[in-house]
């Protein structure tokens, strides 16, 4: 699809990768960008093409209102995410795991269900996931589980929407230099590099986009010896 004159809707647009998506889309000629966040006072855009939207992706009523407002969306970017940095077992309660699943899996699922009926042929849905959708770091196992669930869901959505000409893309980068990954050791990807890679891929046909050396190396390791790759990541955690 062409970004020029497109209408985009970006969740988690209050900073980091989401803000970079909004500003890059504007720079590339988008006709309108809906910038969505839980707190609209955290949004700081002065371009008249930006429409700010209050949106918590775990709130079905807010999602329904957003979809009704933005029926002209041609590019949906499910960027909002949550990482509580929790292992699978060594935690005091289930709240972190439930919160990650609500934001990282149920959120994009509800967004796609709400927005896709109005999307025309040639439109695209982008789900920002992580290479951790395909492997597990034990120190953040519940995040990995939520991202894996989102990847499987996106594959199903892609199959359902393909006959209508609506494409679903899963983005699987390595660690990105944002607040969510502030405790993850470098090297980390610059948000601008991730956004450029995603937007450049819109003209292709891939349903999965691996961004950065870390993602490429993990994907290659999984293709040759999945168990060895998982053992390496477990020992490095």
C-alpha cells in the first residue's frame, strides 16, 4: 500500500515507537493520522492532520468508539504493549501475566475485530510484536507467552482477511531503545529504524517482518536448531 494520502490509526502514540510511527507517517505524506493513547494530555502533536483519540486497548467501549470515529482508516498500527518483566513461576500473583495478555493479545484482537469490517481492499493492519513471540526469555516468560498468542492470532486474522484484500503484518524486532526496554542491555534498535523498516515493507507481500540483527539471528537459529537456540537464550537470561 502507499503511505501517501493514507489514513493511519496508531495505538500507544504517546511516546517511543508509537510517536515515531505518527511523525514518520506524517513526514511520508499521510493524509490523516489518528494518534491514540490512554491519556490524551500525554500527546503532543501540532500537525492539523493529527486527530488525538483517548483509547485504552483493554476497554471494549473505547475501542468501539474509536472504530466508529475512524472508519476511514487504511493503515491500523497496533503498537500499544506492556512488559511486566515477570518469569512464569517466580512471581507473587497472576496480575502481571493477565495484564500483559490483556494489552498484548486481547487488545490487538479487539482492535482488529472492531476496525477490519470497514477496511477496504488494499488496507493493512500492522501488529508490533517482538522476536520473543517465537522464543522465550525465562526472565520475561509471561510477556513472551502474550506475544506468541498475538502472533498466532495475527496469522489467523491474515487468513480471514486476505480474501478481502486486507493484509495483516506481524513485526518481530529485537530489543528497541524505548522506555519499555530500558532495562534490557544494548545493543538496541533505534525506534526510527524499526518504523522505517515497517513502512518500507508495506509495499511487499511478507506477513512477518524481522527487524534488526538480533531478530534475524534468532530466526535463523530457530530454522536450524530450535532447541539449541532456546537453550542459549535460557542460559543468557
